[in-house]
């Protein structure tokens, strides 16, 4: 069996198309607004409307909450359009809901701890040739590979 087929049993073109569209979208946001798109600061920025704690009242968060809200809504609407475009076909996983939720909490905590998420560092930071983003992406990927191998041994 050919290595490409082993690595991508359902094909690779849609992954390439997704990457090109994400890169083009982030590039359009940056060129059009000068803003660096990333998803992890969305909650902190929007919570600044409701929470008066100093961490949520930082000038950068308060000033960016409107565009971050629009950015997050755009991601949700984009996913909804993709789902409708597939004919509303369900996407199924065998991973239990509690594991998905726990992974989301751990990932969200790690994204805030690391000063950004995979989209912010991986797409935007690397695109801007930022060394801290390269380090973050290497940590993300190493952790993901190790975790996947450890969990594969558990099943």
C-alpha cells in the first residue's frame, strides 16, 4: 500500500483545500484590518462585557471584543454552512462526550496558558515568522503525538 493512501485513507485534497481556505481567510483578515485572528482570546474578550475582574478589563481585551465576537460567530456560521453543504449529514465519533468535553477544557486552559491557540500560533504566528509561535506549535504537536500514542495503547 502506498504511504499517501495509508496516511490519508479518505483522500488528501479536502485537507489541502481547507488549509488554503483557512490561510486565505486569515490573510484577508490581516490585510483588511491589520488584526491577527486567533480564537483562544474570544472568551476572555467577551467576558470583559460582564466580569469586572482586572484580567478581563485589560485594554486589549475590551478594545477587541467586538471583532472577536464577529470572528467567533463567523467560525460557527462557516461550520454550519459546511454541514448544510454536506446535506446535513451527521458527523459521528466513537469518543464519549465526557472525553470531548474534558479535552476541550484542557485544550482551552492550555491555549490560555500558552498565550494563544493552534489557530493563532499555527496559522497566524507562523505566517508572521514569530519564534514564540514556532515553539508553541512544536509543543502542541509533540504533546498531541505523545497523547495520541498513549491513548492508542489504552484502547
